[in-house]
């Protein structure tokens, strides 16, 4: 190897040897997924004995759930804290090293700590454990070693099966982190269901992005006021057509004398009533008892109705069937609901 190449290899710390052609990446993937899948099945067959008690403890907590862990356990812990927070359990992650330099002040009586360490001997968690002991803050430990320092200090123990890691050298956190991640999801979902967490609450915590769009109510996307194409049922079709075309939705709602929706005129209705169309009234041409939606319906549900019925717009009505808006399929698509 040339001197420059040797220096480059030394600088980036990588082995300069060529990849082993005998390694089959697909076979490796199959092995890793099988090992981790079997670990999850083992965990599901025998969940930690303190799992139900951990759920009850968090439900009864007056404060936040504080999650902490070092290294890969920390990465999993961040995800657990985020999942808890987004599903009705106030939670946040505290880095154990930062905790030793002032962030212990984030952890106060009434909180519950979930501390994650595969070995149960993570040195950096020591100050958090001591802080919790001093102020009587409950610890839920997640580790595969029930006799470790962490688990001895924990009020409740979520012990993972002591199964081999999926990597070829048996050291890189793989199986253990997968089990911890799945156990955290199980904990979050159990809490979510125990709290009877509703879709509208979920929407409150997810206002942005595609998920937020799918959880948006129809009221947020619909057109209201003068933008809604409405005509009296006795109005002649020449004038009704002017309303349809001027609003650009391809439909018009037909209302009775009390302002209630009694029908909808669509392009299909026009084609079906071509004979003598201009001599007829809007109420004669309209499809009666049309499909409608409500302002508090999820936009995703309204879009599903439009797709199923093969229609391009829905009139939005209140509890008395009075039109309050119109939702076009393009409104849903622009918002990212699809």
C-alpha cells in the first residue's frame, strides 16, 4: 500500500481489507431478523412480572415520567419518552451525563423514573439513582440482569430475557435494544388504553405533517360562508347553473325554506336530466338525501367517503342539517390527507 493510502486508512480508522465475498447480506438479514423476532416472541410469552404494577404506578403518578439511559439504551429511551408524551403520558428524556451537571433539577418528587441499562451497571446512571433515593422518587428499571445495581435500586423491575445479541460477535446492542424498544411500546400502549386516549387527543399532540393532516377535522379544511354553493329548491335551473359554475366545485346544495339541505345537484344530475333541464326547478333535478359530513369528522374519514362514493365534494352540515361548508377532494389532497 502506498504511504498516502496507509495514512488515509489510519486516519479514518477503517480496515483496508476487502469485503468478504463469502458473506451473503440477505442470509445475514434473515438470521438477524429471526433472532430478534424469536426474542420478541419470548418476551411476549412471558412479560416482566412487574409490568402491570409499572402501568399502575405511572397512572397514579402526580408528575412526569422521566426516562434515562446511556448509549443505545439512551436512544431507545428517547423514543420511549416521545411515544409516552404523544399518547397522553407527560414524559421527557434526561441524559444521565447532563443530569450529573445540573439536570437532576428536572427530576422532582412525584415524578417516576424509567432507567434503562442492559447490564444494569451503567455508571452514568448512578447520580440519578442516588437522587431518586434521596427524594423518594420511584424507579422502574429495565435490564436483563435482575441482580444488578440498577434493579436492586428499582421499586419495580422490568426484566428482559437474557438472550444473545444478533450480531456475529455477540456484543453490539441488537436483540437487547429491540426488546427494550418493544417493551417500551407495550408500556405506552397499555397506558394509552388505560387512559381511554381518544383520536382527537392524539390529533392535539400531532398537528403537523401528514399525520396531522389525516387527523385534521373537516372544519379545518372546508370552505364556508359565501363560498358554499347553495340554491333554494324552487330556483330555476338557469340560475342554479350560474351558482354552480361561479363557485367552481361542480356541485350545488339545495335548501328548503328553513335553510336545511334537502339535496345536491352534481354534474351527473345535469346529464341525467338533460331533457327539459332549463324548464325545471333545482329541487326537481337534485339528488335527494345526499351524502354529507359534519365539521368534526376527520378529514381522512370524509376523503374515504368521497372515494367510496366516487364523488368530488361533500356538503358539510350541522346538527339541524343546515349547510355550513363544503369540502372538495382537492382540499384533502392539498393538505396531504391522502
